[in-house]
C-alpha cells in the first residue's frame, strides 16, 4: 500500500487560476502563488489528499514551452514561494505532484539558444530531434527541427541522447531536493521514449519512497506504460469519454464495458491498474458543459469516486462552472478564480457539497481504494456494482433515467447497509437489499455490522432532515436542486416463494443487456433522422452482445 492507492486528487492549472499574463515578460517575479494558500483549506474540506499542479516552471506562454526547468515561472513568483507552498500542503496532509514537460522545450531554453548561436558547432545540436541546418522555419532560424504537435514553438527533445536523459534526471532530483515534491505527471507520455521513461522510473525509485510517476496517455493498451519498469499510472481517457457520453446517450453499457475492459487489463485484480480517473481537465471541456442533462452531475461523480482507479477533480468543476473548448484557445478551460468567491461553497453550493461528501465516503470506505470490482446489475439507465475486500463490501447504484428505478442487489454478507449520502438504513432480507433510486441519482451503500449505528446524513451534516438527499427533482435543469432529496429504500426483499431460479435470473439479465444495447442503437440512429420499420427490424434481429457493442462503437 502506498499513499497514491488512497489518493483523491485536485488538479490546478496555476497560470490560469491565478490570472497570470498570457505572455511572460521575463521581468521581476510577481508573487501570485501564495494566493493559493487559502485554497489548501478548501481541498481539506473536499477530502482531497493529493494535488496535481502545473505547469509551474519558467516558460514563454501557456507553460508547456519550458524556458528553465529549475526556476518557478516569474509570473507566479520565485522558488521560495513554491517551496513554501509545498510545505503548507504537506502540513495539511496533501501530497504534491508537478507537471514534467520533458518531451519538448521552448525556443528560449538554453540548449536551443546555443544551437541558434553556434549552429553546427553547438554541443547541444543533438539535444533535439532532426535538426537540419539546410532547412528553415517561420522564425528564420536558418535551420529546421522536429517540433511537437505541429508547433515550432515547441522543440522536440531527443530523449535517446544520454546527455538529455541525464539532464532531465537531474531536474527531477533537483525538484525533490529543492521542493520536496511527491511525484510527477509526465506530459505527452504516450510519445515519450520507453527507455527514457525507464530511466525516469529508476530515478523515481531513488529519490523518495513512493515517488509517483503518472503519464498523460490518451488511448491504447495502458499496460504498455503502467508496469514495474516505467510508470505507476496514466490518465484514464477511456473512462473519461465513457462517463459523459454514457450519460448523454443514456447508455450505461458503454461505461460498464469500458470498466470491465480496463479492469481486465490489470488482470482483474484490485492491485492491478490504478488509473488516474477524471471527468475534465485543462485540455477538455468542463463536465458541466458536456452534460446534456446537468442533473447527471450527480451520478457521474458518484461513479468517478467509486469505480476502480484514483479520482481527480479539476479546479472549479466542483462549483459547476462551465468551460467550452475554443478553436484557437483553451483559455475558457483555464479561468481565473478568486478564493473569496467560493470560500463558503462547501456549505452553500449543492454540487460542492456533493463532492465533499464523496471525498469523505472515499476516505471512510477502504473497499473503494483496495476492493475488487463486480458488476451486479446493468441496463441502459441503471448500473450497480460492488467493491469488496476481505473485510467489507460496498455497493454502488446509479440511475441516469428521469424516473425512479428499483433494484434488488446481493447484500455482500452484511445484515444491513447505510446510504453514505442520505444516511438512510436498509436491512438485508434473504441476503439481498431492495432499493429505489430516484431519477438522475445514485447512492453508495456502506455495510453496517450488528450493533453498529451511523447517524443519518453524517457525511453531509445537513441543516435539516431533507438537506443533502437525492430525489427525482434532481432531473430538472436547475443545478440548485440536484442535492435537494435522497435515495429511497424499500427494506422488504422479494419473497423467497416468488424468487426466480438463478438460471432464470441469468437469462433475464442477459435479455435486459441485449434490449438495452438495442435501445441505445435506435436512440443514436434517431439523431440522424426518422427510424424506419426496416431499420428497427435490423436492430431487434441482432441479439448478439459483442456485435451490438461494435455497432455502437461504429457511430463514434
């Protein structure tokens, strides 16, 4: 067990959050970073115990065109500011990881400036990829080079050059000795050289116990990057996509299929892949913008905090702020926020209150960090699963439909359960609990042992008996109503005399899965025009699970 196994992350893009100028004047340091100090208390109230912050080091503009890896960006302050900030985070029990932009540098980086000045005679000419002194660029350098993402502002480092590798390894050692950081998020890890990453892992093992390496990877087999020789974790873009589109399309099959595939990558073991889960970040649109039904904010975040992996909240999304990706700018995704405008959000903003409650649940239920994953129920619009260790089983159920839904779930050996968000208790009968989940809602059921009591709403600390519960009203468009009422429970289980045999249950479950997939395909088709009878017959005639899954994928 390591600290990152139980981590709940908060992600800050500091140049945006602190309203730094878009371009760096390279003047005297402006001490903006200390303005983050009050936010540390906010992170604690959210139950956060880890912070991913970056980029932080001297750069030209957005932070990913590094000028100096050893100097805090002068728009944010100086190294003393960063050292003090990390110390404050540690005192609050919050680990800190920084952005490591090691795939490329900016044009103002010392090595590139030397190539500009000394050309073929520069000792750094092999620090970059494919430098051609017979070419040119729009900057009229008199030579060309390989860039990153089509931008000559970002000069691609030659990671196979031992001098480059040694330099970056020394940068990591410096960050640990100077700032006492706990890990690094590797920018553009999906294009980093694997031998280069292995060298970084050796340094990680050297500099600090449990020093964490997490890589930005979009798609592919994540086990290529996550293993004993390279990285501890990568960004889970597969689940990111499934979480918002699975709600927008009323298709929990997409989410469950994604989870099952990723869990399988880790060998179906709780100690397998521990991916970095998120619903938005500094490169993609805000979750509140992406959701067609804003009330789905609730089940989306319940899943974020309970599915296998390490959950992360992007700054400001806990308030429900919007952010749309623009053609030539990501500025709207990286806004300035003033602490004074949000200091009471945990008590006054229902969305923030939900995130804080989920943070407390995650801290309380070890099964959400260390438990295995087992799917219990699945339709287009309802989804339930268990997270189990040898000591406890936590049940999770979500509903993306506008109407309430009733589920009967195996009780996992506990005589009773309590809803972590509502505080409502339910007694198991015949080793099952029957619950009714209001529309656009969900609940996390924690086991209650005999003689154990937990007060209603203890995680929410409600102002009145109804505060903090989830209800069908959450399906409206008003975000202020999302946390107005709660999960309702029927404590009477299905009578044994009318309970179907297990084989019949399995058959009914499979039929429901097929029907749900068929419904999802027809719903997607309807967006492109009227559904003809022939189209409907073609869909309903297909009763093969894998074929239907592939059909759904073909629409993307």
